[in-house]
């Protein structure tokens, strides 16, 4: 297989500057090494994941097949399905799970995963993965087995490289419906201003459907928007349940519920159902990027007036700076190579290809394959492609999007972002702090069996208790139920769990340096 690294400085096409940046471009001669493509099997433990490999119709799939000689046979399921594959020793070539899943360590510690450093050293020494990821995921046996998607490491989260921490703790509003309420956008960043807008939206309709004023409740998001901290001045870990902003968020949510601004189905809807509500145009104001994601783009493609736009964060009573948890900087998913695979070389080279800058841009969900040009040091979406997305978002997504994000390093995408997008980010989060999530995420992982049992018991209890708190019939009962929940959790071992989480937090901070 022949690979060439090309450094392109200037290419003029019809008077237009298309490349003036250094980016890795692959040329392949697949037939020189193989007569037929190799099929790699892959299990993705993400329920609802529905990638269908189709190189004939999907531009991204076709490019991968052409450049690597790899076809993918992908199956998805939940962790129960993965457990069955482990138990029957029938794992596929590649396995992907969420980074915090217990199955990751089970596979690593059972000798079911290939140590990656010798694999890449032998077959793909140019794999583009930061060293800090290897150290963050290094097993106690000294080996590194897991490749994380959306990992943020210090080598790339810095001005020199171009990466930075982002957050999904955002609020969005339908600008067309907001105009009908007469409430200025900036008022949505205070509790009273937001309440005024939600009350006005309560009587609105869209295409014959009653508008839902508020959706996307998650107590932690609002508590952090109100300024909740994760450690004190001495660096000691603070339990979220006991922070004043946590109670303030619960009280605010209860007020939304009592006034009919947040509906009962808020507590039973799945993420998929909520996205469909956004897509249908029923939701006025929504918290959390995951809830709006592609749904807002589909809505806009169906109705050019129906725009759901970023609105920032809501300040709490104290007016403190929002203290926002970053996206999971330790990664979203991890992918491992099965120790019994017969295709180690092909897998190593496939992964190496998937981690290149160019392929990372191709795989990014907001960009796609054959959709952009590099101008200067930035990607620029082609006008013709943008028009296709505007006219029929779903059809264009099926054509250009890879829907295979399990090796995406978003700091690479940030490296090539247009200057305008960087400036928009800085403006949006001016006056906010975004903290690295690694230590907080690590604090919530209980590897000790006794602590795991206590944690599961408390979380199961609290999930029901929080609904009772949020749906209280008065502000007084809201506080009383919150206090009772804390008492009940203490009887279940909350203080012991908090001490354990504090130790996990400090250990993670040391590991981060």
C-alpha cells in the first residue's frame, strides 16, 4: 500500500485559492497489495446507533473503502448484547463502548483486547493519537488498549495547536417565536426574564400544535449555569447534592412545573423523543446541545423561519459566573481491537487512516466528506453543499456524513475552524468558565464493589426523589422533599460515597498533572 504525504501551499482553480495549508492527503494503491477488500466486523454498544455501511451511495463510506481497502460490517446493541458476546467468546474485530462502561475494563483485564502500542509500532507508526490519551487510559498492567473519541488532551488544547474546551451546557430558543413574545434575547439570561418569555410562549401555537415553553431539564446544567462549583478554595471536592445552586436549580424547575411551563412528559421522554419534538417545531426554549443537535437543522430545512438559536446561560440569584462542565474531555466512546482478530495489520492501518487530519474533518458530524475546501488554514464549506443541506437536510446527511465518529478528535476540527467560528465561541462564552471534566467524571466512577453498590442504590433512589421534588405542589414542599432526600441518601451511605468520590477526584487531578 503506497501512502504519500503531500504539503500543498497554493493551488489556483478558476482564480480561487483552495489550498494554502499543510494537511495530510492520502493516495492509495489498494490493488497493489490486495485483490479484494477486507471486511472488518464491529460491534458498537450504543443502543439506537444505526449506521449502515453503503460505499455505493455514501460519499464518506466510498472514500474509506477506496483509500483503505476496508469494508465494515457494523452491528449495534446495548451492554447486555455486548456481555453476551464476551460470555460466548464471539467478539468481533472491533468493539466500541462508552468510555465509562464497566465492560471496557472487563475486556482489557480479561486478555480480550490487543495492546495498541506494539500493534501500531509494527503496522502503523504514524497513527495520529496524542500521548496523553494513552496515559489516561493506560491499564494497571502497563498496556494501552482503548482509543477514545472526542478526547481533549493538553498537547492540543492550547493556543499553539488550536484546540479548546467546549461545553454542551447551552440554552437555545426559537427566535421566530421569541419575536412573538416581545421579550429581548438578552433577558433570557436571567431567571425573571426567562420566566416572562416562557409565560408568553405558553399560549403560542406552531402549525396547529401547542408550543411547549421549556424542555431539556437536567438539574446539573441549571446548577452550573447558576455558578455551582466542584471544589472549594483548597481544592477539596464538593458533592453536587449539597451545593446551594443545586437546590436553587430544583426550586426553579419546580416553579416551571407548577406554572405549566415544563410539562409532565419532560420526566419520561427519551432523548430521541425530545429531538423529534424539536424537529417538529413544538419546543420554544431548550437546554442542552444534545437535545437540539441535528433536530434544529432539520426543522430549519423544513421551515426557513423556524430557527432555534444559541442564547447562552441563565444567571442565578447571586449573579455568579456560570461554571460549566466541559464536554467529556476524557472521551465519549472507546474502541478496542479484539485479541482474536485475524486482521491486525488491516485494523492498524485503518485506524491510522481514520485519525489523520483530513479523515477527522471528513468524519466530523457538522462537516462531512467532499463538502469543504481548505482555504488558508481553515475549512470552508462549499456553497453547493450548503444549498443541498438547506433544501433537504436528511438527504444531504445520508450522502455526505460518515456517522462513524468513534475516532474523531474534535481538537483537530478546531485546529481548522474558520476564524469567525472561533470568535463566535469566544463571544458566546465571555463571562463563563469551562472546566476540564476529567476529574469530575473520574470521581463518579466507582470501581470498588461496595462503593458501586452504594452509588447505584443512591442514584436509583434520587432519580425518583428528584421527580417528586420537581413536581411538588408548592415551593415549601419542594424544599422539604429535597431535605428529606438528603436525609434518606445519608442513611444509604452518601457520606461514605462522597469521601470515596473525593479520593477519586484527587487521584484524577494528580494523573492530569
